[in-house]
C-alpha cells in the first residue's frame, strides 16, 4: 500500500505537469508535396500527401505524449478533413472542418494551451521559395505585408496565438517558411523538410522527416518558451490578384487605397488583423 501511495503521488505530480499543446497542420509544406493536384481532394497524388501529412503530425503528437503532455490537432488545409485520425496516437483529439471563425487554422486555440506547433507549413505569396507559395487564398492574394514585412500564414497564426498567451515553439515545412519563422521568432525550433526552386522541390526522405520532426518537437518541449511581444499597431498592406477585390474592400471605412490592386488598413490586435485580412481577400 505504501508503494501504491508513492505511485499515486508520482502520478499526481505528473498530471500537475501535464501540458496541452495545439498543433496546426497544413499540407503544402509536407515532404514531397510539390504540385497543387497533390493538395486537392480527389486529385492526383492527394491520398499520398494526406498519408505523409498524417505521419508528420503523428510524429509531433508522439513527442508530446511521450513527454507526458496532451495534444489537440487542428486540420488546417482545404476541407480541413485531410488527416487520418486513426493513425495519430490514441488520446490525440482532432478538430476537423471549419469553425467559421476568422482565426481559421488556429480556431479553437486559447489560453489553456502551453504552446503552438505548426506542421506542413509553406512559404508565403510574394516569395519564390515554394511552387506552392501562397497566403490563404492562392487565387486572390498576391502578397500580404504586416508592418512593412512580407507576412505568411505562419505570421498571422503565430501572432494570433501570442494574443491568446500561447507561445509558438515549433514549425516544420519548406526551408523558406522555416527561415522566415526563425526571423520572426528566434527561439522557435524549425525542421525544414524540403528546399524548393521554381516548380521543383528537393525533399528529405519521408521517414527522415518523421524522425526529425519527432526529435525537433522533443527539443522544443524541453526548452523554455518565450511569448512573442506584440506591437500596439499593425499596419497591413494587401496586394490582390484581382483589382475588383481591391475596389470591393474600400467599402469598409478602415480600408485605404494604395494603388489599383493594393489596399491597406491599420489595426490594433492579431484578431483584428485576421478578421480584416479575411474581409479584404473576399
Ligand atoms: Zn494548405
């Protein structure tokens, strides 16, 4: 009985230390994914891409569970129904479908999470660092700048996480987005799984990606997490691929015209940033 009491104490201690992590998953930054068809349900190569996306997310989940913590995964691509839940470790909860919330790929994150992780992320629209470079709507967005700097989906999402009090601790994806993430958050652990040039990708082996992601997440969990300091003002500039969208955005009193295809607005929080970006891009 004494032994049992000691075990119970150890278990209680372990539970007190148990932390909850939020994983936001995309597909364009997954190893080997190179063409749009591979990212779209029902098209050539899609099933294989989903399988590798699932394995890379599972690797992150395994590292979290093995460290004694819990993981919630938000499927953040396309239909938001790409991941194969049964292939993730038991106990992991999966958010599928869209929550009709401006936070989009981060919808559901709040202050109870100890950290945010990003798997399968990709370079932004306006960069030449991936054949699949885009920022949310490929057909509408030419580039997004925040405070004078080219911004990505990761930029928007990590700012939103920081507003919820959640530090961003890990990212895997193409080399371009990993480099940009490191510039924005120097403490973040990155695992680039491919280099890209033009319409080509140069990928590490799918099983190597899984191993490196698991190791990288374990490293990120063990390090102290620093919360991103948010500025008071965000100056957002959006260049659109359709001049009609720029004209339509001017219907909002906070949106200013910069040129025929570019608009700007000034906001004061990441949540407003996500909301206004969603409004402008149609
Ligand atoms: Zn995507």
